[in-house]
C-alpha cells in the first residue's frame, strides 16, 4: 500500500470512528509504529486530524455543533460497550435510576433490561425505546416529554417540569465533552438546563464518557467535574485526563474492553 493510500485509509477510520490508536493501525495496516506516527504527523500538518497521545482524533467540533444520534452511535462502539457493561454493575434491583440522552447511556440501557423492579427516568427517546421493546411487568419507565433535539433528547420547560419533583438514586449522565475549564458540557442550551435538573434530582452522579470526550467543549456547562461521584471511561483516556479526573471527580474507573 502506498503512503497516500495508507493515509487515506487512516483518515477514513478517524472520520468514521472519531479516533484511532497507533497500535490498532500497526496491526491492521501491517506497517511499523514509526510509519504510522509519520502518517499521523503528515495528516495533522495538513489540518485533517488532531494527534493525541497514542493515536489521533477527528478535529474537535464547534461548541454548538450537535451530531445526530445515528452519527454518534457509530463512534467508539467497543469503548462505549465496555463503559456500559461497567456502569450496569452499579445498578441494583429495586432502585430508581435516570439515564440522560446519549449513545453511551443508550448502550447502558441494553445492559439494564434484565434488572428486576427497576424504575427508569429518561429524557431520551432511544433509551425509552430499548425498554419498550424489552418489557417487564416489574419495571416502570418515565419518559419526560419535551422538545426533541438532533440527538433525540427531550428538553425544555416540559422536560424540566417533569423532572423537578422526582428523586432518583443514580443519574447516568451522557455528555458531549469534559474538560478542567468547562466541566461536563453539551452543545445544546436547552439540553443543559434539562440535564442540570436531572443532576439535582440524583443522589449519585455517574458520568460514562469515552476518551474522545476529553477536552471537547460544548457551549453550555451541565456540571463541574467535582460534582461527579464517578466517571467511567476507557483505556484510551490519556494520562493527564486520568490525573485530573482522579483528583477532581469522586472516583475514576477505566473500563477494559472485553471484560464483564
């Protein structure tokens, strides 16, 4: 494979998945670590991707850019599944949980369908649909209502009013980005208001967020890093992010792919 063909293949992988790891590219393309790193340098210099520790990511979106649910669900699937499996271990039968909108919380919903006597509050149409398609007589699902966003969240005054008098044991908060400066963020102003109401309703805040969310900043802050009781991420999370989250959030867990 010529260098130009290899670089195009790398770029397509970044655009499809949101990011790549050097080790994965070495294995898939059958070239050396140094060759892949040179390819990433070339692509970064051309402004086509952003180099990060151990790999590369797609260029960060603008603070108000909001990808649709389908586009986001195709990104970082192994990482999201690992995070979802680990998050599901936190849910006990007979409890009340809230799942905000997001593709990682949607993945989590699939791991919760067998939990008995569960009450679920959500402002996510896809999350509610997971439970609707897998009914249990001992489960209660409350869909908030509201105005639908591109990411299939229900937001705005109707959603806020529905959540305001509710109380849940744990909130699993899907986020667009997280950073030291901005905290946990979203590109949608109405969604941030709705998510803040969910945070207020929860006894425990858990943020399941893959490594590509680090240093991505949406226009509106939902919560500060210090408000999270637990952040669950994946092995691609860089060391500086691990240090910051471990220091600022209550606890950081790294979910390994392929583990139960």
